[in-house]
């Protein structure tokens, strides 16, 4: 059976104190936690080894037993007798009372059968404890959703979110997009035995806006315009999400014409002062409830243009 060097696994010296041990464990646990590290296929195994090592070395009795074993192993190895090492002198036999165990290491730690044969041989059932769970374990992560209006997402600012019985104040950067997910470190459930608290993951949901369509960081809005203003031109004051803007509409503007307002779109998340563009699309409005006088004038105009219309002649 392979001897596991817990000090080497954690990257610490044998004289390491508990404070430094905790600090190093937290650093490595954050790096290799399988819920966080999705790229390293060996992350789960490394995380299991790191936690196993920490939970032995942080406990004075178990560390003492492990250190004694280590000195004997080193002497045996130096003498070239490592293959014949007598593990039975250090193994912790079971007491035959499996039902008395409050929990298995695998259950409490949540890593399935990830404990090593080395650990099981040396410490056996010592982890059934009168004190309950004795393992350092990061607290459970929590998830929440926060619904925002487009205006809220545009402006950012402070929001309060309820997670269970707790109210958490969060500061939002401008430019949050729909389904964006952020992590707030340490706002999950408490960890045990000096391990880190879990994290809080918040997913933002943007409500559909009646005026704007958001595409990336560009905003799109329809601008209703009368045919008179479209034909003759006008200066139009448009209320945009960033404030009022005077739009100069040239004569004979066609329906569906798009005006681009550079830098007046949605904020680029995390880049202060950077915005997408705002696109204003002209949507012509036809006059309704025409009077007889108005109809006559339109017929006259149609006649001038030699167009065939209902109720009149060329």
C-alpha cells in the first residue's frame, strides 16, 4: 500500500502551525473544488486528497499518530524495506459495531468513496465520533434569482436580495445582461472545522421592456412619426434610456429608416463609460378620422402626382 505524504500534498513543512495549515488548505480547496474547477479532470481526486490530509493534520491526536507512522516508514524506506512495512502495527481495527457510527467519512465529506486505502487502514473508524462531524468541509453553496427592469440593469446600483432568512445587500455594476450569473464569495452556508463558507450564486433575470429591445449591448427602439414630419422634416425630441436627445429628421424620410446614436446604448459590463449604440427606427403613423376637407386636400395632392385614388380622379 502506498504511503501518503500529507505534508507534501498540502505543500507545507512538517512544523507548520494550525493557522498556516488552514490558510493553505483554503487556498488549495478553492483551486481544486470540483464545483469550481471544471477544466482539470483530476480536480475531484486532488480535492479529496487535500481534504483528507487537512483533516488528519489539523487534529492533534491523529497528526501525532500520523507523524509516528511517518518516521517509522522513512526509516524502513531508507533501509530498503519499504515493501515489507508492517502496516498492522498502525492500523485502527474496527470495533464490530458499525451501527454505532454516526456517519461515514464518505457521507459526511460528500465525496463518495474518495478516501484512500491508506486513510482507511490507518484511521479505520476513528472518525465515528462523540463530537459529531469532525471533518473540514466547505459550506454548501446557495443559489438565488433577482429580477431587474431594463432601467435597473442599465443603471446598476445597490439592491437587497433575500436568501432564506437573510437579507444581503449587493452592489450591481451597470450593464447586467439577462441570465448573467455572478458569485459572491462566502455568502453561502457556514463551513465546518475552519473550512470556508459556501458561496452565493445569483442569476439575474431581465424583464421584457415595452419600449426597447436589447441585443448584446445595442438598444433598439421604434419612433412613431407622422407622415407630415416625415415628408417635410422636423426636429424631434426623443426620450431615450439615457435622457432626452434631439433628433433631426430630414425631409422625405422613409418608413423604417434607422438612425444610429453612437455610444447611447447599453453599458458594457465592467467597463466604466463604455456603451453600445442606440438604434431608432422610424415608424410612420397614418392620420386617422380625416375630415372631408382633409380628404379633399389629399385627393388634390394625389391628382397633382397623377395617382389614382379612391373617391377621385387623376
